[in-house]
C-alpha cells in the first residue's frame, strides 16, 4: 500500500509527518487539444479527486518538448490545456493547477531520477518504443521521459496518481525509482500508487477498435476531440466500426468496436456496461445514444472553454498562483532528495 514517509533529521533521528489528507498528482501533455480518451480516462478523475484530497495537477510542457514542437503552438496549447481542464471542472481554488516548467525542481529532480533508473529499464518502456518507431528525430529526452515523470510525481509526496491504462508501465517505474532511492539513501520519497479507472481506462479508436484512441491515430474519423464540432462528433459515432453479427454485448476479444461504444456510454452515464448492453438489440441505436451522451457531456465544456479562452491574462494569473503553491511543496521535497543523495546545498 501507500508508503509511510519518515524524515531523517541530520542527527539521524526520524520524524513521521502527519498526513491527514492523501495527496493526488497527475500530469497531462499540452500537445494539442485533448481527446475523448483523455477526458474519460483521466480528466474526469482529476475532477473527482479534487474533492476530499489534496490534488495537484500539472500541464507537463517539458514532456511535450520530447517530440518537436512549434514554440508558438506550444505556448498556445499550454494555455488552451489549462482552460480546458478548468472548463472540464478543475477549480484552481480546490486544487493546484500549474505548468511544469514554472517549477524548476521538476527538471532538477528529473536529473536525479535519471541517475536512479537504468538504461535497461528505460529501454523496456513500450511508449518509448512506439514513439521512437514513428519519429524521424528521436531525442534523448524521449528516452529519459519516464525519469522526469517519476520526478513529477515524487516531488509532491504523492499517494495516488490517476491515469489511463497506457501510463501503467511509467507508474511502475516511478515506484521502483522511489523504492531504489529510498533504499540507497534513506526514506526520502513516498512510494506512489496509480489509480486506473475500471471503465474507460483505455478508450479505443472508433475506426480501429484494437488500437487506443490517440492523437497520432491513423484516421481522423477514429478520434473524437473534446472541442470538436458537435455535428462532427455525431457523424464519427455513426461511422464507428462494429462488426457484422448485430449482437450487443461487452466482449473485448470478439467485439472490440461494440465494447468500446458500451464503455464510452458507461463512462458518461455511470451505468454498468453489461446493463447497458441489455438495453440494445441493434448497433444503430447504441451509436446514436453514445453520440448523444458524448455531445451532452462536451457541450458545456466547450461553452465554458470559449469563455475562459477569451482571457489569457487570467489564465496566466491562475498558472502563476498554481506554480507558487506547487513550488512551496516541491522545493522542500527537492532539498530533501538533494541532501540525501549528497549534493551540497547552496545555503
Ligand atoms: P498524456 O498527456 O498522453 O495523457 C493524459 C492522460 O490521458 C490518459 N489517456 C487515455 N485514457 C484512456 N483512453 C485513452 N485512449 C487515453 N489516452 C490517454 C493517459 O493515460 C493520461 O493519464 N506521460 C503522461 C504525462 C505525465 C504524467 C506525469 C502523468 C507526465 N508526468 C506524472 C501522471 C503523472 C502522458 O503523456 O499523458
């Protein structure tokens, strides 16, 4: 379960801080507008966890740089992602919302994490292999990406990390890194747990339901953007690939297209996907209802986004305030790691 943090004082005695509220941390890349998989698999959980938890959410602009980005687009996308997260329900009064590059300890601890994880571990990361296969220029940072991700999480004494299923391997590496560091240098980091939702942890491409929905999808029709035109969303659901036997049931192995629609509808309505399957005798109605549910989910998000996006100065103010709050936590944890590993502090 969740690691218990003990601080070691310089005289060798230990102190266990009281942590009454569980800390939740997650990150999302500002690499274009988010899709339905990001919303159902991750963002909706960010919104849930800001209640009753000490929640910290980071727009990971440094991670976005691991593949080539246009500077103006990156700046614009960082603001858009901030606004989108708020439009989806994140309240900067309830959670800390900030940009990764505004808190330099991420890059600093990232380096310490690079010294903690091995070349072999990084070589086994399936996301690296997938992205490297598709890239002409494979940056060194694409390879060391999970070390920075471990730093993101460990900097906040994080207990839980809500993510989609594709982040499982990175999260396991973060746990291993924390444990290895702790066993070499004394208890320094909380060992984090991931929280992967039961439903919609892996929203699939509507045209290729064996592949996860992703911005690098082969066909535009397979991908639904949260900010997409509502008519276009309806059309894409109508054209979603199913199969030829017209039996509605949750069966990922034999009916991935139908199962994907059922899980999407389930994630939006909160009804069990098996129960939903019982309501349908043909695919057409399932597609129409799923499209309608998604449209009703994103409509208010789109409206709110348009309002927020009209005031970039306010978005910047929110990010600055978020970074101040994040720094107050991150600087303490970074100093602890720096002292433990043997770097001289500047004080
Ligand atoms: P990113 O930006 O690719 O995705 C953000 C979140 O969306 C989830 N997700 C999905 N969930 C369900 N179905 C899908 N098809 C789907 N596609 C994406 C992802 O699992 C993720 O939770 N490496 C991370 C960013 C990161 C991070 C962190 C996450 C950096 N540091 C620290 C957690 C903690 C990433 O690229 O996510």
